[in-house]
C-alpha cells in the first residue's frame, strides 16, 4: 500500500522538466548556449524537440570519439608496441579482425581458430554483429587496409547503437527527456564506445527499459533476452525486477517478461548450441578460466602479496559476493519506505557485479551509463563518477604503456595504476551510496521530487504494495505537518494550475 506520508512538491506543469531550473550544474553549463530557459520561452514550437537534440548530440559526441582514435587508426594500431597505449586510443576491433579469423572468412563458433583461443570468445549475438561487419568489410588490399575498414564499419554500426541508447533514455522518463543529454555528453561513454562491441548489448538493454516503462512486459523480456545473448550482464536486471514485482504483486507481468527473455535467448543460442557446441561453450569457458585481470580490486590484492588468490577461489568468492549483494538489494527493496524505482535497483545490481568481478575492462562503464542516468539524473553526482572513470581510462593505458615500453618505462607504474583502480571503485561506490540514500530518503530523489512514483516502472508505476517487510509495513498514520502544497506519494496530478516553471 502506498505510504500516507506526504512531501513538499515542486509546483509543476505537465510538460517536460527543465533541467536548467532544477539542477545548478545544468544551469551553469547552459551559459555556454545562452543561459537557462526563460519562463516565457515558447517551448514545443521548434522542430528541435528534446529527443532530436539528444540524438544529434549523441552522434556528434560519438564522432569526436572517432577523432580521438585517429592516431591509432593511422599508425599506432600497427606500429610500435606501446604507442596505442601512450596515445590512449586502443581498440580490440582491428586486432581481432585477423586474430579471430574474420580476415580469412572463418565462421564464428563453427570454424576452429589457430592459436591459443580455439573459438570466438564472445556471446552469440555479439559474434553475429562482428560477422555482419566482416561481410561489409572489403576483403581486398593489405591486412592493415582491411583492419582499418573493419574498424570503420563497426564504428558506423556502433554509432547507431549509441544513438539508440541516448534516445531510449530520453524517452524512458516521459517528463525528463533532457536526461538523455547525460548519456550523450558522458566523457567515458565517448572515450570507450569503440573499444569493443559492448554498445550492442547496452542498446538492447536501454530499449528493454523503455519497453518496460511503457508497460510492454513481453517486449521488455524479448529485448532483454537478446541483450543477454550479446553480453551476460543484462540478465542481472531480472533479479531486481523479481523483487519489485513481488512487492507490488505483479507476478503475471514478471512471468511474461521472464518467458520472453528465455525464448529470445534460446532463439539466438539454440542453433549454435546444437551445431557448434564447443564454439558456443567458449565464451563461458573463457569467462570461468580467465584469471585475475585489469581493473579489479582482486588485481591490487594479487600484485601486493606473495601468495595471490587462485582463479577458482576468486570465481567462488566473487559469485558469493554478487549473491550477497543481490540479497542486500532485495532486502532494501522490500523494506524501503517506498518501493524503489526499477532503474535504481537495476543500477545497483549491475554496479555490484562490476565492483566484485575479477576483471574491469574500461568499456564496461558503458553498461552503467544509461542505468546511472535513469537512477540518479543529477549532473553533479554523474560528473563526479565520470571524472573517476576518465581517470581510470587514462590510468589503464598509461599502465600498459609502462609494461610494454621495455627499459624506457614510459607511463604509469604499478602503484599508480592501483590508485587508478581505487578511484574507479570509489567513484562507482559513491554513486551507489547516493542511489541508496535516495531509496531510503525518497524525498531526495530528483525524479520523485514532484510526486511521481516510478516513471520507468511500467506496471509498477503507482501500483499498491502487497508485500513489504519491516517499518515499510507499518507507515505512520499521520505525516509531519508543514506549510506549503503536499502530494501523496505517487500522485501524478499537478498541485496548482498556476505558474509552474521547474
């Protein structure tokens, strides 16, 4: 049952929230383009709608990210062991064109590869994406020319994914389309977008979140299953959704979403499972056998002890830590004074997996960016976290430059890299702490400031609770008295028809 508590709400109009009137950082940044929007501005009269602006900004920033990779595109990917690291423009894409058999027209999962990696070590839908890019790449000329073409073709396909992500985030919270600019302008998003193929899974996950916000449970499940067929992390969103549907009694909708996810995942995976079993298993085998790697707190431990933990130990403990985190998130969801928003718990779950995992590649930040925007669309907190991620982005390349430059030792030594890892972990934990605070103190949640419940919650938005634990099961009979307008939790009605600039 929704709590009888009340909160002072910002008097608002039913139109989109104006970020320059509710966010001091956004207001300060808007001075570059003429300052905050005025009270008498004629909104909705231009072709440049918020969603179109967000899409064009995302494409423009993605293009700047391509420019940042230009030194590698021309020389550093092909000449010199450490130059692609000193110039911070490394990408897996051109290297794997030949390394995973695409230059020789080998079929992923079916054809065995020469070398240490017997089959492609990516989930099936990502493998399909890579193969389609190979079909569009001219297989003529020198290998360097082909690798450049392969990277450019992939970059074009990934640019579409980036635009989809920004547009989906802009449309998920109907009254907050400008939040999509947080995605489009995220520095770490721009810098890491073409390191690997993660944007495919991120785009499918963002589209799934949009479908859930529209109450389309089956479409959400289908898209989430496809996202999981491209990368493993999207499956973790089903855990928080299970708990939220439990609290709201929406079992039918959860069952529909789960069924759609399983069905779409099987459609993609079953053919490869049946006819190329060894190749299909390679991703899971590689993930299990992979040792402690870059970016994790496990690496700091391993490099500062004479008795580093074994891979089996790390696999077991990391799995237990993720389970403990999920149980903690479930307890938070069932005992919070208000039912948490889906995006908040989704962000916490994926962040828990990232923080406890045995590897953190720099492009993994892409997994969190859209979820972070939906969970905590506040420029200050978002930019603090992004600054930590940019520092880590530079730190890992400078560390690799140090380890590959021989006696020259150009770059960041091991101790410096450990500080970069710590900064990444602290930045992520900081944003997690802010989101948890918003859950425990919902009046601090900027999305709910005007009385909204869960704009991205779909069938959960405004639903009554049927199962809660702790103090949430016994809300106070009377709210504390204060002067000013009040709204019931979850109310969507405007308080007053008067002047309502946010």
